[in-house]
C-alpha cells in the first residue's frame, strides 16, 4: 500500500432543500467522520471537507412552492445543516457553501480553463421546454417513468429507485413539474464534456488503478458495487454530457465566453468543485497551501458518498479533474448503499423519515446512541434497515448491559476498595482472563492481547469496514467484562487482595483504551469517560498512535496511584414510552401521506441488462461438495472453503460466515462458478464462487444440486 503524506476527505454535499435524515448519516457522514477521527488519532495530516449544495432546479421548485427566493431556502437549510452536524458530532474542518463568491469564482475558473483548452464541445440539441411556464426545463423539473426499472417518479437526471443515471429524453411519459403538462422539445445550445473521449483512460483507471505508469489506487480495495456500477456505465459506452443549463439560479457561465447569456453551470459541474472551493477557504483560514491537498501526488483523496452519486464521483468528476490537468484523482470512493426505515424506503416527500434535528430535540443527550445504531446497521455493502425497536434493543442490551455496566463496575470498585486510586500489584500475580487462567504475567499477556485486538479494529477502519470496527470495540468491552466476571473481585477481596488489585488494574487499562478507541464512533461518550478517569481532555492528534506504542512496549495506559473520578452513567436504558412515541409519530406520517413504497428485492434490484445465450454459455457452473471449512483471521464475514469437484479440489473464499458456521457447511452440496478468474481475498486466493440466493431479510441459502449428484457435473 502506498504511503501518503496527507489525506483529503470529502463527504457528499447535502442538498439544501430539506433537512438531514438518518439515511444521510448512514450513507456518508458517519463513515467519513469515523475515518477522519481515526486518522487524526493516528497523527495523520488530514482535512475533512463538506458544504451545502445550493444550486439546481429542486431548490427553485421549492422556492416557487413556498413563495420564497432560492436564497432564502438555501440560507435556512445551510444554517440547519451546520447546527445538526455539530450537534451529532460530525467533525468537519470546513463546512462551506456553494453560494459563496469564492465558489462561484472557482467554478468559473475551472470552466474557463476547460473551455480554453478546447475540452468542451458546443452542441445544439433538443431539450424539453414548458410552453405554459415559457422556459427550458432543467433535469429535475421533469419526471417520468424510468426506462430501466419502470419506477413512475424518476427524475430527468436519475432514477432514485434503481440508481440509473438518465437524460430527460429517456424518460417515458415525461411531465413538467412546473405546470404538470407534457413538455415539448426545442433547440438550444450548450457546452458538453465529451466523456466518450475519456472512456479509454477512465476504464483503465477504474479497473486497474494504473494510469500512464502510475499506480493510483488498488481496485481490490474498492467496494464491489462501486466498481460494478462504474463498469456497467463504461461497458455501455460513455456519451457527451452537457455541462451547462438554461436556468436562472446557479453559477453563471463566465461572461467572457460568447453565448453565455442565460446559461448556468450544470449542478454536477459546480457541486463537486465545491470540495475545492471549500478547501481553499479552509486553507485561507488556516494559512495553508490548498494545492498540496488537490494537486500533490502524495495526497490521498477519498470521497464518502451514497450509491446514488457513484457515477458522478467515479467517472464525471475525475474526467473534469483530469481534463483540467493539474488535479489528482480519488484513491477510493467508499460509497454506502441505502438505509430503509421500518420496512419502507425513506421518503422525504412522504415525511417517512427520522429527521436528525428532530431526534436531537426530542431525545436529547443521546447523540452517541444514534451514532452507535447507525454504524451498527450501516449499509456498507447492501441496503440495511433502521427500526425503533432495534434501536431500543441495541442500546439497552449492548451499550447499557455491556459497555456502561463494565465501566460503572470498574470505577465503582476502584473507588470502593482503593479510594479511587489505580492499584499497584505484583506483576507475577495470575488471574482468570477471557480465555481461562493466565499463565504469563500481566505485561506479557493482557497488554499484548489488547494491542492485537485494537490492531484488528484499526485495520477494519482502514478498510472502510466500520461495522466490523464497532463490533470489535464491543468485543474488547466484553473481554474486560469477562475478566471482571470470572475473577469476581467483590467475593475475593478479603482472601486474595493481590489478585483483586491485578484484576482492577487490568480492567482500568481496558477502560482507558476504550476512551481512545471509542472516539471515532462515539465521541461524546469518549469525552465523558475520559473525564470519569480524570484523564486529560483529548488533543486527538496522535492519541491512538501513542496508545499503541505504549501497549507494544508493555506499558500501562493509566498509571498506578492515578486518582480517578466518581462513576457516572455512560448510557441509560431507553424506556418503552420513548419508542412508542416515535413509532406513533411515523404512523401519523403514514396516515397523513400516501403509503411509503414497500422495499422488496424486485424494487431494490431490478433485472440486469439482457445478455445473449453465448454470454451465458461462457459461464462454467459445476456441482461440488464442501469438504473443509474454516474462518479467516480478522475477517468476520469470510469462510475459507475446500471444495471437491470430483476431478480436483478448489479453495474458495465465501462471504457467508455471519450466517453459517464452518462445521455447518461441511458436506454441503453446492454450485460453483468454476471458470471465474482467481482473486485474492485477505491473502487467500479464491478459485471460483459458490452460488447463493438472498431473500428480502438478507438471509442466504445455497443454490444446491441434489445430495445424490456426483461432483463435477455441469449445471446448464
């Protein structure tokens, strides 16, 4: 892996025409915040950029409906966004806005550079025009039926049901959102970015990570659905895309360009440039050189987004950056999928959502509880779901009964037995650890164990597997709890005081470590816990690194005789009435609005594009039997399987470990794609793929031949 001198992390610019809901948090903002907080603790040079996206047709539509100016609309939501992000603990270094003069200037300079280099094609085309409103219609002013999945409310630029990027003329039965009438086509002139011209290098860059002899990213580190969506677009052939629109709200086409009158930059031209203008503002405020973060090859650029923005961040924006010539391309775009709510799609128009600012007002002081549940259910690889009952269970069972209970007992016992001072002990004292009686001394066992567990957690975060990282955090808390429970110091304090000192000390080391490792996930709890231990407030820079250095050298994290504080409740139970109130609130929204769309596999995952019989005939599917299975170290989702094909044995890595134990699959008949190119996963070469079916609840089932079938038979 390449070593980078600095990191620039961007989170998708929220669109300033409505509040933030939990799907936004789970989609981009918590994942980016975890990653940035971790890298700060690792003492990395990292800048975290975001801002309000304040242009585009949807804002003018909302302004028309409410009888306000577009500026009034964006001012309202920009202020709300800043407040909401701050209250939920998303720690941007700069939260900017695209209505700022600096952004307009930056976007116009970008457009002028591309224009002067001859990168644009000036083309006359037919675009939809509303004869009643007497104006050309921007993409978002037009709705119709998606030609890909049949969704009836697709927009002119994208279907939010299946994620397909569209042009307005592809819609079936288009309707103007201004008048409700069918628009007509009229001719107009715009500047187009010739994506087809860049198709070859984009394909090479996406699929291999290499470009002109430079290794810019590792495709194996990118999520499969990100690569899949990019490859689908590339395989279908890229087409020129208009970079200007006939609008009256947005960034003006530079006045020195002939024909600029009445033309604005397309929102997907100006919005991602908002990352650059925001970085410029941050650099000006902090006396830094912004170009180091956008134009130096030793910088890792990472975009955190939802899956509906993959094409724009992985193909269109990189094409704009490279056409300019001075800018780096993203090292990774770890896009999340969608979060659903109580079995239905989140719908802003139907008010079927948990609005973050309302949550903070109605359930105050529980910011980390929401962060925890969002991260636990983060849609990293597939759509996930939030339920209020699940929220309650996670808090009461995991945060209260596990984490808070462990911390409370350790601090209470320290105050009770040692007047709140960290006890010293004989390092040769033996006690019962999570795996049984300890044979080694404290320094040779528990510090090493803690170091190894935290190292696993660190790797999860580096791999953008934040659910895995959170799970490891809770497992570390569980291990501390086990040490306490197995040794029962409240029973042995009189007959074996030396062992009790060792137990309380090591448990305090666990709690001290949790103050650091919980910081990326639950920063408010981290601060509270640090105050309970009477430790210095977080400086953040390098804290994780220092902890790992100390553990690797066998040092303690909290020294003997250190005076801790009194125990406080880290988390408290969520009572039924709180949950019932929120469920009733959703029920009221359902009753006062059209029924939300039920999430089903057929809606979420439309049938893929047609292939020929010849395409299918290339796939070699064989019957096989699993003869050996084992877990892969540091990979909770993967099993390493040995398959008997009759004529040979194969090793296959399969992501089924969360639902199947190794011993449960041995002897299982399976169907194997036998001619799939080998691929390394967690250091193991996988020689094929077993076929699995998945239902609406995410449960997996083997696609199996009968038990009496011989291995190696061809599946047709």
